[in-house]
């Protein structure tokens, strides 16, 4: 009898470890891009608010591009553009750069909304109490405006976490890519995709529920 | 540093094909939106008025659609269903994935819209002699439509952007077609740059059309 070689082997417990590692990579790239992107986005939001028409003509259209082109196209484009200008970035770095800019472009409009949520009399009152412009921003606008748009920011952050799955197109082995690799080997797509989906869900659902409850609480 | 020669000619040569693929992108996005609006409306009404297994089903749908990556949902329809011997064509994968996602997101918007209409209005219209159907179609729906018009527009844009994920399940819409050409000519950057422009134009056209329609629809 001819010996047969099987290319496929079933789902083994150690594959869970593989998926877990990939899940950590998903979280790592998300946390990195969300935190840098948020800082950048807040700065952009402030520029949009203070820049008036000058910002509307310069910063706004640029940020708008990142919201109007599919993330996957942005990723492929940047990954192939970097070598042209002499940068050799690995998939992770390219992913972080694009996800960060993408986050920033989304956070910018959220942050701007937050600044607008603090009405002028409040800010004038702060200034007439002797606060400097920056003190007014730090001690009045940040707590009040930040609270107003915090749920929206959580929505953006969770969106970016989910969209980080797209970095797999560059070959970065995050959760979804890892499950794809396992599917190819084990031929058990339903089981493995369920595990991957459960992880995303377990991460996203509680946070979104928490943000929603905060929104309700603060609305009162 | 800048020793890369841009070759735009192959891109220009396949531009008609790309534009045709863009129509396919639009087609699948519009279809998914129409289905998504109908299903989303049902899901929202179920979540507002029903109890039991239907409520559970609708809630699961909405939470799954909102809390897992769109790419995961596409993979699920693409490979996950393969576990049950169900193999869909790439077109169906993208259509079903997008519909699932849009319906989930729109359902939440619709629910918010319905909740914004006070109960007293329904009671008032019922006491004026309207039946439940009339009260809904003449009093509630027109107001809800105004509230959800903007979110629907946004979702339409998202549907177009999300359809680019079709590239990863072998669907030859705008992104898939671009990748096909790009991998044949190795002009990856040029192809994806043109595609990015096409997406940008599509998104701007949708937003412009929606704004135009809004001025006609909401004159009063």
C-alpha cells in the first residue's frame, strides 16, 4: 500500500496559543495606532476649530481623503509608496502609520465637535476669571468637551481596532490572518472563524456597552 | 532616493476596465444598502416591539454586525459557510457580508430614530381615527426618515468603502480588478493610486447627490 501524506491536520490545542499570540498582535497594533492617532487627532481637531477658513482649505481636505478612500487601498498604497521615497518599512510599521493617520482623521472631527460643545459664554467666563488661553483649554474645554464626545471617541477607537484586521493584507499576522493560516491547514473554517470572531466580540462588546451606559448616565 | 520610474500608461490603458469595475462596486453597494435598509427596519422594529426568540435573533444580528470586523463577516460568509458545504460566489459573499453589516448598523440608527418620536404622537394620531398602519406610515416614518437620512448617507459611503474588502475574497470589483491588473503589470502603486482617486470621486458624488436630494426632500 502506498503511504499517503496528509497536508491537513486537525485543530490542536496548541493552535489556540497561535491564535492568542495573534490576538495580542491585533491588540498591540490597535493600542499603538489609537493612542498616537488620538493625540494627533486632538491636535488636528484644535487646528480645525481655531484655523477657521485657513484650516478648512488646507487640513480639512487632506484629512477628508483618509476618510473617503478605503483603508485597504490606503494600506496597499502606502506599503508600496514607502520604498519609492527610500523608506523600507515592514508591514507592521506601514500598518501603524496608516492606522494612526486614519485614526487621527476620524478623531479630528470628534475633537472639533468636543471643542464646539463648550459654548462661548463658558469660555469667556474662564478667560475673565484670569485663565490663560491654554488654561482655559486644559481646565474648561478638555473636561467638558471631552466628556461630551467620549462615547463617540470610543466608537472610533473600536472601529480602528476592528479595522486593524485589514493590516493582514500586507502580511502582518494578526488575529484574522492567523485564523486564515489555520484554516488553510486544518480545513475547519467554521470553528476557527468562530474563535476569532468571539475574541473581537469579547473585546468590542463590553467596551461599547460601557460607553453607551456612560453616555446615558452623563445625559441625565 | 528617487530612482523609481512611474509608469502610468498601463493604468490608463486599463482605465475603462477599472471604471466598469467601479460600476460593479456601486451596484453591489447599492443593492446591499437597499436590502440593509429593509432588514435594518425589520430588526429595529423587532427590537422595539417584540419579545422572545425573534428579539434574541435580532439583537444577536445587530451586536455581531457591530462588534466584529467587516472583514471577519466577509470571511464568515466566504469560508465559514464552507463548513456546511455552502459555497457562495464572490459576488454573493460580498453582497451578503455587506448586507449583514449594513443592516446591523442601520438597525441601531433606525431604533434611535423611532425612539426619538414621542409615543404621544402615535396616540394622538390613533385618536384622530388613523389605524396603526396609517399612524406609522403618515406620522412616524416621515419623521424618522428625516432623522436617519444623514446616517443612511454615511452608511452608503461605508458600504462603498467596505466593498473594497471584496478584493480579499476574490471579487473583481474596483479593488479586486485593480489588484488583478496590478499583479499582472507590477505597477502596484500606480494602479492603487488611480483606484484611490476613483473611490474618492465616488464618495464625493454620493455625498453631493445626497445633499442635493436633501434640499429637495426637506424643503419644509
